[in-house]
C-alpha cells in the first residue's frame, strides 16, 4: 500500500473535510508452490485487473550486474514457449485490455486490465510469463536496445535527468540501493545468456510472487482457474536472496557538483529515511508534503512565490523497504546563486524543526492524505496494487484498511520530531547541478 506523497494537488483540495475510508473486502490463499493469491470482488463494472508482484528489485542484483530486474520487466513481455514472440501485448490489447509494468528498488509489478469475461485469459498469460518466459539471445539483444534508448531518453538526454542515480550513489555507502533500477548498460552488455536465465530461475518463481485479482469476479471460479494455471509451476529451488544490510547513519555531509547539459543551476538535498514500514514513515510523509507537495507547500510558497529565488521546488520521496531517501530539488531563478538558494531552503527546514507547523496546516495535511488514500482505492488498478503491496511490504493484506488509521495517529509534535531526527543537515547529501559551461578546464 503506497503511503502517497502529494505533489501538484490543486489548492482547493486543501480545504476538503475528512473522508471515511471504505473497507476493501478480500479473500486470500496460498498454493503449495508458495504463490500467494489475493482476490477482491467488485461487480460494479465489468472489468478485472490481474497483477503479479514479484518481490525482486534492483536491491537483489549482483553489484557487477546491475539493471537485471528492470531489464526483466521488459524481457518478460517477449513471449513464452506457447506465446509467439512479440505477441503478448497484442493478445491482451486485441481483447480490449490494457497492460503495463514497472520496476522499483524493491519489487517488479505486472498488471493487465481486461473485460471480466477475459479473466481466464489473463491468468493463463501470467502463468506463461512465470513458467515459460523466453529468456534467449534474441530477446536479450532486442531488449538491450530498448533499455539503452530508455536510458538515453530518461537520464542522459533529459536536463537534470541524472538526479536520482547521482544522489543514490552518494546517499548509500553499503546498501544496494546505491544504484538506480535502470542499472548499468556495461553490466547488461557484459552479462551472458546463462546469467539472465539464472536470474529468471532465482526470482520469477511462485514462492516469490503475489497474484492479485480485483474486479467483477466469482470467487470460486477464480480460485479454480488460479489452481488450474499456477499449481503446476514448480517452486524455486534456491532461497530468495535478500540483502541483509543496514545503511549506517551519516554523521557528515556529502557535497558535490554535477555539471550537466542545463542552463539554470539546481540544488539537490537528500536525507536518509527509515524503512517503509517504520512507524515514523507516516509523519515523514506528511512532512514531505508540507515542505514540497505542490503549489501550497511551504517551500513553493516561500521560495517560488514570495522570495522568487526558485523557479520550481519539488521532491522525490522514495519510501523503500529497507530505508528510503527524501530528495528535494530546487531550480534556481535567474541570477540566484545556488548557495543563496540553499541557505533559504535550510532556513525553512530549521523553521519546521524549531517551531513545528500550525494547527491549520496540520489539518490540511491530514485532509490531503485522507483524500489520496481514498482516491488510491477508487479504481481496480489501485486496489490490486495496494492489496499486493500490503501483503508483501507490510506483511498484512488488511493493511489496506488500516493505513488511514495509522495516519490519524500522527500529531503535530510527531512531524516536528521527525523533522529534527531525519532532516539532519550534518548527515545529508547536497549536490549542485551547474551548466557544463561553468565546468573548469581539465
């Protein structure tokens, strides 16, 4: 279940009253091979969302073979022994469906939305992906080019595009969160077909997966089909590798300069966070929303609107299973030096640490979060994903119904306390992004 950090919400939403959380009913069971299955019935619309969450992300990779989890997000659309190469998407879309996937540091998530009378097809397709995916030279070479192009578009050719990887490598000294899911193209190019095949055998197994079906379904029929298509898939033969690494607390600031293909400087600050399921994560979500969550946030009002020292202020709040990172980035206004902008950012952080937030701002934050929890469960896509994440990350599928209560327990004092504890100016990463034209001659 994602604890949603609100970015870019309209100002009118701030005054919304508190909203009751509708209970999400579900049934769940396990197959003998370890596959966990969650079902949610909602006959209001004739659609069904079928998803598989594999508990593998970039943190599970060999440091010399980074990018494998993200690579497999693409590779597992290639087809299977029984689905012709390149036809996976065509089959789903030809039946009126949509599909997609994403990879994070912790998980890989596949899903498709189809008319409810096509549920059996969706289950067959996902079982084929789990049991018979094509992991061969042709698929690997095809997807290498796809990933190269994605890296160029999202990171190398986009202004400020390297903020995430440049920050992660400095924010983590021990934990494998230190590389972004996109990984290294050198590692992918150097990998053998046997290494790709072994990664598939190790992680894309039923005992490392959660299957969620949400929508217009019959519970008995759905369970029958699940058993028909997934029971034959053998359990993985190896223990799932999970890094047992605790990132040490920083006691000194890490500071660096990145020269990028940009015209306007930017200031990036990053603070390490506790694990996603830590009790402080709720107060930290509210704090990050207060500081950088859209037009009404403290930093936007002060730095963009009032002082006009920044053109934009935003955040990348990564809530991760083993301990995340809160990244803020501020693009300087014309003629404003990065140091001057950084000084004003630090003053605002110190203000929250010393004074806390007002009761009015606190109630606005609570209303925003309540609205977004409800909105997150307003679609079958959202419910399927939140059920799966509740089970995998929080170890309790019913967490989907408990998250609002957890937020309701946060106090103003909690927000001030976590600001002092986690936004430590002496244990953070600070990067200045400067135009390449300012780079000193070598």
